[in-house]
C-alpha cells in the first residue's frame, strides 16, 4: 500500500512513565460490568430493535447478571424515551439493577433526560463531551478552556436538577474520544467535573475512559488509564470505568490491561456488537476470568440459548469461531488434537483431579451448556484414531484396540474425504459395522466343536469352506479356543497369518447382555487385518471376529 505516509500516531502518551500495570500477570476479581447493548449496540444495528424486543433483551441482560445496564439516550429519539418510561412505569427494573442513561453535555438534552427518569429508583446519568485534539480542532473549533467549560456546565446542571428533584442519581462523565486526547488535558477536565460533584463513599462518581476509536496498542491505553487512576481527585470515591472499542482488534486486550492499570468497571456488549468493529465483548472478558478460576459474577451456563436469543433480537450472527460462544470454538478436527483430548478425558476419569487441565480445552464445555459429543470431537478428513475412537466409545461403548483405532481412523478419513463432509456419530458407527463386522466371504464357518485335551490344550473341529469350495471339517489344537480355531482354519485353507490381538468387553450400554470381541491378524509383511463381532456368547463373537479379520485380508 503506497499511501501509508498519510497516517501517523494519533494518540498521546502520559507525561510521565506509567507502567506499574506490567508487574501484574492476571486479574484477581471481576470488575463492575455495564451492558451498553441497548444503546451503543442498538444504534449499530442495520434495523434497530423495536420496543418489545428491547424489553425482552433487557430481561435477558438481567438474567445473565448485569447490575448496571445502559438503556438508552432518552433525548435522542421518541423510541428510546418511551422505552425508558415503559421500564419504569411497568416496574420492569429489578431493585438490584441500576439503569444508565446517556446524555450530551447540552442543557436541553440533559433536561429531557431527567424528565424521562421520573420515578426511577436507581439510575446513573452519563454525561459526555468530546475532548480529543481532532474534535476540538475540526468539529467544535474550540480551545481547551472552552471544551472544559462544556463539561463543567454539564456536570453542574446534573447536580442542580438532581438536587431539585430530591433524587440520589449517580453521575458518570466521559471525556469522549479519550484515546485521542492528551492525557494531562483529559485529567484536567475530569478533575474539574469531580470538583463539581464532590463524590463521597456512599455516592461515588464514575469517570469513564472510552477508547472511542482504538488508536494504539493495548499497553499504551493501559498507561493512559494508569496515569488517570493515579492522578484523579477523590480517587477513593471514583469508579474508574473503561469503554473500549475494537478498531484495531484489541478491545479485549485494552480492557484487560486497563483493569490491571487500575480500572474498576467495564462497559461493553454481548458478543462485541457495536459501531464499526464493535465494542469490547463482555462475554469474552468474563469467561477469560472464569478459565483462570476467578468468579466473573455473570451467568453464561447456557451459552447456546444466549446466542440464539441475541441473534433473534438483533439480527446479527455470532461467528463460529467467536471465543467461548461460536459453534466451532470447542471443535477438534485434527487427529493429534482429538487424541490428546480423548486421553485427557480418560485421565480425568481415572484421577478425578480438582482442577481442569484437559489439553486443547481451556474450559470444560459442559460448564456453558455445550457437550463433548456434539461440540468437541468432530470427525472429518483431518481427523485421526483418537477422535474416532472417542466417538465410538462415548456413543456406542466400543473400546477398540489401539492398532484397530488406527485402521478405523483411516477408514473414517477416507470416507470423509470421498464425501467431502463431516461424519456424524451414527455415520461413524455404520462405517465401523460395514468395515469390521459380519464379513462371511470368502471364508465361511458353519460350526465349531471343542474338546479339552489332557495337556490343557484345546482341540477345535471347524466346519468351514473358502470361496466356492465344499464345507469340510478340520481339527487342530491350540492354547485356547480361538487359537485352536485359527490353527484349524490355517490348516484347512493354507492361510498364513499370525493371530496377534484379541480383546473383548461387555457392552454395558446395551439393553441385552451382549459382548464384543476384536481380533487382529498380521501378515508376514506386517500388514494388519481386523474384525469385530457382537454376541451374547463371547466364544461365538470371537470366532466371528476372526472370520471377518481373515476376510478383510
């Protein structure tokens, strides 16, 4: 791209180094979460939500666990005004939930906002004005003092109207476009606003630092936040809030590093909806805490339902690779990944550990309503023995010998490659039966009789034929019944192989008392052939499995 020289850094570093946040490696408690889905998210929709849909979305946000919800900009449109009135008049706001309303620092807008709030029990009035260098220069054509005056006068009017109405609304101020504002100037404006409000321990003010347009790497934002946190007046009585956008794709990183840098609160949306590339995704932030053993103080135990409701209400789609939420985020198609997951799950069953450490799965999918069967082990042409074996074991109680899992894995890969599609569990089971069960030609066994010899060995009389030949009975000895049958078949038909593998187990998930036998035979060149059979009589099952293995040579 040839026009890169027309761009330059548009952010400003703090006047002093602010890197104490670097000393921390994790967040140890959840910040205060504030959903802005109903305002910031709604205004970003191609078709904004109607009133009834917004009410259903509000109820969903309450069920998820949000205690602070920005419900709109009441002075911006009749729809948003009426929405807030319905919430209040129909008593739809839970007592432990605070609604937040947005207003510009302009008198007539502030006054209409207060009219919309009449009768509201718990509210945050969020006032803002833009402070960035670019907006001062190009949009407002005002100097620093004039812009600060707008913020202070807005703060004074909030204070005045609240006192006149004998309310105890909380206040929030945002130096909008904070990331394009000189930090020392943003601090000057915020402190001037705080001097008006004089926040107290029982009525804290919120200072919100929006990454209105993400202009820098996350560590720069963190340094800006730390500078503000260290230098704000009344800091003990200030809730320092973040509102990251995602223009550079770093919204989550901005929020996490911003919390390390001193922020107490995060505004964002479900699934990161918002203008341009969106707001920070609160689900990702909360689940990132959860997967490190920190209570996110949110409820995402039915993530699929949350995705469905969100898509229904907004008309947006959650991408299949969206962290924690997408339809494919737990899916493992790679053979080596599937094998590691399957072994990890077996290890958990054997050891019952206190903590989750399964390879390739940062959290237990069942914690958010997902399943291993449908969401984790997925079989296609990239899959291997571990995944196929896991599907057969968990769905159909089949515990294949290790080498047989390889053969079954190759069979599944070949079929998926041929069909150009993912294989479902029933298709895998059908393939197993077609490949390794009930093959009765060219070798056919019509009957077997056993006799115990004095030496402890077994003699088998086997009635069999090969190809179009006649049935005949052949006797042979062996160390066990299957070995004796195998020796008789080799003797009768000139077969040359070695019986290398025999494994059996009960089918505990079956409604009958069936057992399954697996048999593997090896040619002189090392080639393996496999057979399996199910029967209430394990001897019958083992003989049928041997016959199929011979017929698979």
